[in-house]
């Protein structure tokens, strides 16, 4: 006969004798009395003893997750099972147990209603007894025992009672393990937070004594946690902050009203003080009494120092803040606003009084601006005359903005600045600007006179000298010395004229009045005109000027500026060329530029001279090979004028070997 039994069907269990029941009671007592602190070992031992007593081959504590059966602990006479091994729940006899939600026992599976169950087909287990494990009113899994052999003598009622009580004990052990794991996880989490947090996390007794201090204290204050645990933080608070900490933070926490952001100073190990921002949480017992305080602190020294600097800057800049409560009409001023008004700091003020410091017209302007701000939300920014409480006349800048809630303004706030000195400075600047404008107009007239009259004088002198030189050729009785002196005068005149042109051009550049007057002309023709001016200079130094015009180079540029550029470059080449040497002038084209090269074989330049050649702050002045003088303006003028034409100038030079200037004028300027 086959017996399969469920809890509540005691009539199907064999009636046990008293001796069998006592054996199971002693076993249960032995199991629950285990002293091993390792709960897993206790569970494994319970499975082993129970499996052996029941005469089964396998004992299992399982966990069921959805439709997955997981072996948590097991005892088996023969290996083949492992903790953590998973099966489909439907392939285990425990599916029957969980479906019935009570203890179930099967003596001989082959002749039971479950003879075609997948577990029997797969594992050929003939006998089975199991019960659900309930933890916190939820099914955790099962406690079950099975064997490949039928239970010949059948299961007795004491077996059911055994696994029922055993499952309750196992449920308690599992719950205990879960709680211990939660505590361990929380402890580990707290350890990780306190270890890795940049903040200083502490636990305190109600009197403040440190019970726990996170490792971050070493970075923040220089102490190790051990150096602080057992000590009272009042030993480290700044003396001037201690009373405030006690009344405004510590006492409130004990009264269950902890502060969230409390600022104070605390002493570091090196004796210096830093600013802390501390949030306090209270920990209470079951009666609601405060048993511990938890604090989280961070270093805000940089922020606090910036606040102090900002307050100092406000004072230095005469800038303060203000706020108006529109319901009460009460004004709030910062200390600097009180100082501007020359009123006692902290004295009570109202809107009407605030307006009274402005003259009537300024009052009307301010009131109208306030009205617009309250109606539209548009902020105002006004500069107004002002009279302080002590009668001091000032100028102030008032900025205001409204705050709205549900479409209605409830507060005005802004800044208030004493700008009396700025106003005085501005008046002085305006006066100086007017004087400067008058001076500029006078200079413009002077430059106009110089540009017109001196140019005329130079042309007269140059023309007269050329006439004298021409007529001197008809007077054979004139000696060579006189002719040489006449040539010297002509050369000096040309140099003076070139200096005058450079100075005039430079002045116009610096006054931003020089703009290219574009016209189309042949560059070769313009350079030839310049060369004719230096014919006598070249002859006097016996310098040969070679020209290689590979293109006629018709360009669209300012002919006067182009003439000035090459007059200075050719003059420079002549000045620094040795007598009886040569100068090469080449004009060529690339796809984008007209390229002009002026190369001499003279004394060249040192690197320090070349590096400063176009620097307005450092004009190199060198004498030529015949002690010719220069101002250093010529190269600067060339660079500026070439830049105006969107061109470039490059210098290749080596001391003792000569210099080459390469000018590129872009073809895009050509019409």
C-alpha cells in the first residue's frame, strides 16, 4: 500500500510509538542548541542529522525565485549536487509542496499520483517529504528530504512534526542571516561613505563627545580618527564661536531641532583654524530620547574667505544691498548702505524715509521707475543726486528688481552704490576731452599748414638745386670742390624732404587719417621714378642698381604710398651698401601676388636689429656706410602702408653679407 500524506491528514500517517517521537524531539533539541557561531555550519549540520534520522539519502534547503529552484544547503550520501545549483521548479517535487502550501510526504512515488512527474522521470526518487519555508510571511523555499528507495515503513506523524518545527527554526536562522547581512551591508556602506567622502562624518554622544570619526578628518584637520574619538569637540572650536555653537546648534539638536547648515571655526592639528559647514542629524531610542548625534562637515574656508573679501570689496567700492518687503513697507539695508546714508547701522528704516534722501525731481524719477518695475517686472538702473542723513551731497547708482509670486510682486531688492568720486572723475574726463578736442583741432590746422607750406618750400629748394646743378655744367671755371659741395647740398635736401614725408605720413597713420587712395598704374614706372631721385646718391657711392622687371605689374593701389614704400626701401639699400657694390631690384608674379625684391650686398643686420625692425616701441637707428643718419621711421612707415594694402614684407639678412626685402602685394587689389 502507498501512503502519501499532507499536513492536516494525520490519519494517513502511521501512528508512531513514544520512543520514535522522543528520538525526534532529542534530535530537534540537539539542532536548536548548536553553539557554533557560523549559521551556515548549523544549517548543514541540521540537514545531515535530519537526513540520517529519516533514513533518506538527500536533504535540501532550497530557495525559490519565480520558477527557479536554487539549492542553498544540502546533504547527500553521494556527490552530484552543489550549493547554488539551479533547476526548473516544475522539475522538482517541491512544486507539489508549494502548490499544496503545507507538509507533504510520499512513501512510494512509482505507485503515487505523481509517478509521471518530471522529477521522478529525471531523478527516479521514490520517497519524498517536504514543507515550505516561510520568512516574513513570504515563501522563501522548501525544506525537503528524498531517496531513490521507497520508504518501506512509511512516514510517521512525528516525521511531519519534525520537519515542521525544523522549517520554523530554519526560517529564523535565514531571517537572522538576512538581518546580519543587512547590518553588514549598512556597516560596509557607512565605512565606504565615511572613507571615500571628502566630508567629515562623525557620531557623537549627546554631550558632543566623538564616538566615531571618518578617515577624511586627516585631510581636513590633520588628526587621525583615533586622536579625536573620546574627546569633546568643544576643545577644538574657536573660542569666539563656542557659545554660539552651544546655543544655536548643539542645544537645538538636543531639543530635536537640529541645524542643517551651521558655520563655525575649528582648530586644525597645526594650530590654524578653518571654517566648517556642519549639518546635524539626531538618533533617538524607542522612547524618542536623543541617544546620539550624527554630523556631516565640510571645509568652506575658501567660500568664507571669498565672502569676507566680497564684503571688503563692497566697502571699498561703496556698494551695498537692499530689500523691501512690500507688505510691511520695511526696508532691509546691508552695512554699506547704512554707511552711504550716514545712518547708524541696524537702525530701522522704511520706504518713505528711504525716498526722502533724494531731491524732489530724483524722487519722482525713482518712484516712476519703481512703479514700472512693479507693474512689468522690468528692472531699473538709475544714477541720481542724493543727500545723506548728515547733509552730505552725493551721487548714487540705484539698481532694483522685483520678485513675483502668482503674478504679484511681493519683494523688491537691489544694490546701492556711492558713485560720487566716479561722477567727479567723469566730469574731469569730460573737461579734459573737450580740451583735447580743441587741441586736436589746433594740431590739425598746424599739420595742414606744415603739409602745404613746407612741401612747397621743399619743392622750391629741390627745384632750385636741380637748376643750379644743370647750369653748373655750363661753367667750366667752377672747380670740382664747388660742384661736390653743391651735390652734397642737393643730397641733404632730398634726405630732409624724405624725412619730412616720413614724419608727415607717420603722423597721419597714428591719427588714423591715412587711407589708401586707389588708382591703377604700372609699378615698374613708379619704381623708376623713385630710382631717378637717387641717381646722384648711387653715383656718389659708385653703386650699380640692377633692375629685372619680369612683368609690367599693373596694380591698383595708392601710388603715393607705394612711392613712399620703395623710396624708403631703396634709400635703405643705398645707405647700408658698401661703395662700388650693387643693388638688385626684381619684380615678379605668383598666382596670388605681385612680388618685389630689393637686395643689397652691404653690411646686413645683426639678429637683434632684424627682430626689432618693425617694432614701434624700439626703432633701431644705425648709421650707413658713409655715416648716413636715420630716424628708424622709414621701416615702420613701410610696414604700416603695406598692411593697409593687405600685403606683407619679409626681411632676409645676414650680418656682413647684405639684406633682402621682399614685398608682396595681393593681386586681388587689381581691378
